[in-house]
C-alpha cells in the first residue's frame, strides 16, 4: 500500500512511460522531518523493488498492492534510475550517527 510518493521526474507531464521503485516506508524514518512509520515484520518488508517502462497508473496500481506500506519513487523512463535512486537514498543517512538524515 502506498503511504508516500516521491516524484523525481524532470519531465512531470510524461505519464505513459516512467520507471518506478518502491521501498518500505519505514526506510524514510531517517529523513529529516519525516513522519515516523512503525517497523514492518521482517517477512513483509519490501526493501527494494522496481518496474521500468510502465505508465504512472500501472506504477500506482503495482505499488498499492505491496504487502507493506511503501514509498513510491517515480523517475523518467530514460533515466538510469538505479544509480540515481541509490545516490539520493544514501543522502538520507546522516554522516554522523547522532544527527538526523536529510
């Protein structure tokens, strides 16, 4: 089920073809000013999943059927989303463990 959407498309009016990633929403807990989600039981957690070259509607239907609460990330279809996504994801975590993430 979708609890959050992060739209990282540079061409936001393109809806026929996008790349999508879902992650358990609890991954966002480390982000600065994030709502805090309870931890999902380990057997239900979706650490990472992706669909490439789908419509926005297909991405939403797919993400909403996830077995745990997820954040849906949308990227342009012609973007190398894996590198981009994990570069952004890495920046969520603080350099100093005592400080909140970005």
